[in-house]
C-alpha cells in the first residue's frame, strides 16, 4: 500500500525539481509552458499531486484540469484582491476567524497537496506576500471558542487541514471536545480528489473520526471541481469517510475554462449526489488577484445555473449559487422579470456587526462579474 505521506513527499520533490528545471522533472510539459512553471515559484508555486497529474492532458491547453493547475501569463495581471472575502476584518488571533455568528474558522495550515491557480487564499502561499495567518496559539483559539456560546461549529480550513498529521488533528479535537456548546465540526478539504490515499492508507484517521461520532457531527466539505476528478480512488475515499460516520457535502467554485459548462456541472452534481456527497454551494468566481481570468459575468453564471437546475431532480438542485464578499454570503437568486439588469439577491449569511438581511436588488450589466459591498 502506498502511504499518503509518500505521495505527498513525491509531489513536493517534483515541484522543487520543476522549479529548477521544468524540462526534465517528470511531467510531460510542452516546451512553451516551461518558463511559466519555472517563474511560478517566484509568486505562487506550481504543485501537482503525483497521481492527479496522470488525469491531465498536458499537451491540450484547453484541458480543464490543466487549466486548474498550470500557471499562465494571465497571472501577471495585478487586478483583483488578495482578500476578496474580507477575512482580515474577522480575524481574532492569527489562524482564528469569526465572521459568522455560529461559526469559528481555524486555519490549520497553509499547505495543500496541490496549488489550484484560482485559490482565494493564495496569499498564504505567495512568495511576494509572505503572510502568516495560520494557527500558532491553539490554546488562545480554543479559549475564544469556549468563551463564545453562540459558536456552535468549528470549520477547519487552510490550506488543507487534512494535510495535518492524524495526531495533530486528534489533539485539536481533544481540546474542542469539552466545549459543550459545540456540536458540529466541519472539515474543508480537496484531498479526496488530490490525495485520496489520505483516507485509505491511514486507519488511525478513520478510527479517530469514528470515535468522534459520539461527540460531534462531522461534516466533510469536499472540493471537487470537475467530474474527471471523481476517480475510483476518490470514490473509495468518499466511502471510507462515510463509513466513519461523516456527512459529506460539496462546495464547488465556478470557474471559466474549468467547469463553467452546463454538461460538465450537471454531470458533476449528479455523480457527487449518487455517491452521497450532497451539493451545498456553487461559488461565483472571486476577483482574486492574479486569478481574475477564471471569472465570468454574473449573467452568464445565472443562465448556467438555471440550465443545470433544469437538468437535475429536486434533491440534486438544492445547491445555492453564492457570491461571497466582505459583508457575507449573498445568494444570487435570479433576474427580476420585466426589469432588465435587476438581479435579485438574498443575504444567506452576514458578517457579525453589520445589519444586512432579506432580499436585495443589484443593478448589473452584461459585463458585471462581481458585486461590491
């Protein structure tokens, strides 16, 4: 059995070799793409999981998984923001965010098994930012949650929290368990797609999750961006998490060039639902600095979502189409009939300390890609 740590180490070694010499480091990169890969290390490093690399057609510039991970000249654009969700406004201590009343977010690590070029927290790994936002003082973070009874769930994020060792996760869960007003733990991860061996080669992790069932509801928020990521190994990872008592949901970022297609999204939602991964959110692409080429107009996104919903039955199309900015999650409902350019939105969740609720009308044009506060 291949251990997940060995696969992760292999990907990291390959990334270092590619940064030094993209022409001879194990990936069949066309010569024209090699300078971009070498230059990526100066800003947002190029990292591809070793097994996942086999899913990519490196010779096809339009391959969606290639676009997900391959640096391009479009990243030179300075447009956009490194904090599209206003996370700095909600940071209590490094690594702990409290944006929404019921939820505390722990950023456990800046590490991932692969570097998605659209990442809305790419600032954590960017060489030109060198920010440090992950948890260093776990005791202070846990004490804050214990002192705030309105917090009923903790969301583990990063980076990818499942990169952390099982022992570190166990220590965290043990620290949270005595807080009686906590009843739910959420884990946001792309490892079922990027590194499914994390869930098939570490029985201690699965045992830990089983033991936690008597204390917490555990929700694993899986990040799948394209149907081709749902490999047999990914399906086994999903099954292992379900057998451990976890509830699985899907949070999917909409991206131009990757999954902004009716057939692709329809297949993705249906296949995930058949596997028991319940659709939760479809996120409109954020204006992330150096990643604005993944954006698409709001009108295009609305038309796409309506087309997908027409192809899906009731349970599958329960997902919400969401735009997340500093004030909260804004659900994009649809255009007001007979009123060109009037978008109906609903405040799905609102940042603590501000007063926003109910329906909201936003004026948009065919070129509008984002809504400001």
